[in-house]
C-alpha cells in the first residue's frame, strides 16, 4: 500500500471520528430528537457507517438546551 493511500484512509478515519463526536455531543444537548429515542440514535451513530450523517440530517429535533447558560 502506498503512503498516499494510507494518508487518505487516515484522513477519512479522523474525519469520521470527528463527525461521530459532533453527532453524539449534539444528541446529548438536545431535549427532543426525531424518530427514535436517544439511545437508539447513539447505537446508530456509533455502529453504522454514515450513522452520524443520518442523525445530523434527519434525527435532530428543532430545539436544544442552552449549553453556555447565557441570558
């Protein structure tokens, strides 16, 4: 395997981990999500390829709690 292919695969892996982290963080800060309970979304995000993208496009609810506690 050439080094450029390895670097490309590593970049995709890191990008995917970032999407998973973003999706789970967003999920934990939402009061309500669409279509499934939060636990179901965690399973999809963590174990299904592109599950984080599915959540970010379809599963996010319309409201979220204020994380920073601003007034």
